[in-house]
């Protein structure tokens, strides 16, 4: 039998575990939706594919709508504080980041249902795993909670990457899963180094900051390097990016877009938080990471002859842009990341959904660029919207991404003046150069659409669901016309 003192102590410990859970209700409910989706499968399994898919969308969209309302309320009320032994740290900035990720996830699911894409139980679990991991990454304040959050996010990508059972799907998924498991071990090894040096696993603990002045710089560098390698691989940042094009080209548009958006925003925000706990200047390493990722992403996209691989390499390049923001002050960096994440996210969704339909023109189901020839004759509205999407990904007016990139360049310019560093100057030059390169490969598909003649006669097709993509395009333009309303909305 348990003594009264033991029971009282247990009750106190349980109170500490759930302390602050009211601050992270959106994140907890998303994990609840993940569990609910699994249990709901007990009742819809064996039904027709259409019936099962409809119920999965119903559960997911209704649940996410409720979670969005709670996240919006949390943002407006400015709730903040620690939760569960300070494993999680909820701040106004993390509230804004997580609301953005939730909104983009809801948009992807809504578009998938409108465009009549079926959703399997594996896809539903993969989607919510990535969403849960991204949200928890945004509020993690402890190496243990961060590791579990990153792994939850990775499990979702493993599941989505392994859905295709053909040889191409296996070829892409197997190396990714194996190397992903290896980098998880590398991450834990780096964390063990940091814990041994500092005696704490909390980011906000002063002991974590003190190790940069008291511990051996070699061991500090090794531990941070091991952790960084794991994060770079999972987020497809160079030089640990090779898995990304192979995996993304095997996915359907919703999951290709989702993997390209949510983890990058979450880890970019994580970088903003972590870097400002590090008192030493690491701008050289950040600049080198961003330069390498920008060059590999943009130069790798130049000679691609398949639509999805081209977009996969462009996704790597945008990851380099997001890493640039780590050189700026925390508040300005967070505001810039929110605006860039919003405009880049909806632009990516627009292009990826429209670009997947290139397979309609393919005799053998490929996505070769030649199948875009003459699309403007048969599908003029889709062609125009796709052109708008590529303009947005380049960062040209009238798209809101133009202002997002200008903001990034302005902050980088200020950082360059403050540090007077060769690395920062080089990064700014490479960022401008890579943007110029992106004009060539992003406009390659519009060139095929408007200036290449199809070898076969193409009849005018009925363009279904273009209204929803038109609304997204209008939203991208409104981001440029009314940016102040967006910046004020975040309430930072």
C-alpha cells in the first residue's frame, strides 16, 4: 500500500506535469486529433474509399477549425509562460508562428478536399504528425522536448515518403528513413555533450549560456555541430539535402507542399530562439550555411527537366533564405519570418497544387516539362494563375513575396553594417545573385506554356476549381498592398 506521503508527493508531481497545459491547448488538441483519427479508423475501415476519405476530411477540418480559433484567441490575449516543468515555453512570438503553421495546414487540407483528392489513413496520420511536431518545436524549451518534437515531425515525413509502394517510392524513402534514424542518434550524442558541459538541458537556463565562456570551445563546437547536422538533414538544408528531391518528387501536391513549408518555418523560428541564447558570434557559420544552401538549391534547379524536381530544389533554396534571418535581432527576425512564411507558404501551395496537374497532359504519367507546351491554349485561367505563382516564388511585384524578400535584404544589409563582416557581405551578394538565377528556372514553365507549341492539338478543357486558386492569388497580391495589417495582426 502507498503511504499518504507518497500519494501526496505523486499528486504534487502530476500537478507540475500538467502545469501550464492551459497555455498550450492548441498543441495538445492537435495531438488529440492525431489519436482521434486513428480510433475513428476502427469505424470507417472497410467502407468505400470515398466514404472513408470524406470522414477523414470532416474530422480533420472541423478539428483544425476549432484549434485555429483557440490559437487565434491565445495570440490576441498575449498568453505566455512555461508549461510542464518548463519543458515548453509559450511566448507571443511562438503563438504567432504556430497560428501561421496551423492556418497553412488547414488551407492545404481544405484545398485537397475541394480538388477531390483522396486522403488515406496513412496520409492523415503523417499530416498530423508533422503538424504536431512543428507546433511543439516552436514552443520547446528543453533538449528532450525538442528531440521528441523533431522526431514526431520526422515520423510524419517518413510515413508520407513511404506511401508509394513502387520502386521509385522505395528508392526515395529507404535512404531517407535510414539516414534520418542515424541523424537522430547524432542529435542525441550532441545533446549529451551539451548536458555534460552545462549540467542543464534547458535553453533558458543561464548555465547553458555560461558554457560558451567557461567550457572548452572545442567540445562546445563539437556538440553544436552534431546537433546542427541532425537538424540540417531533417530540414533539407545543404550540405545534407540530397534526400529532398528524390522524396518530394514521389509525393502528391498536398504533402509535397506541406513538407516544404511547416518544418522549415518551425526550425527557422527555433534558430531565432536558440541563436540569441548563444553569446558568441556565429555569424560566419550561419552565413556559410545560407550561402551553401542558396547556391545548391538555385544552381541545382537550373538543369532540371521534371517539374517536381525543379520545385524540390527551389524549396531547398527558400530554406537558405529562411536561414538568413538568424543574423538579425530577434523581434525584427520574427516579424520578417512570419511575413515571409505566410507569403512563401501560400505561394508554394498555389504552385504545387497547379503544377501537379501537368500529369494530365502526359501520355505515360510523367511530369516532364515538355507537357506544359501550349497549355495557355487549352487552360488559360490555370496558366495565368500558375504564372502568378511563379512570379510570387521569384519575389517580384505584384506578389507579397516581393516585400518579404525586400525585408530580408534590408535586415541583412543592417546586419552587414553592424558586423562589417566579409561573410555577411558575401551572403548578401549571393542572395541577390541567386534571386536573379531563380528568374530563369521559375519562368521556364511559363515559357513552355505561352511560347512553346504543343505537338498535338489541344482542345479547350473545363477548368475545375480555379476559383479557389484565384482567391489564393488575390491573397498573395493583398500581402503587398496591405502589409501593415498583416504585421499588426501578429500582435508581437
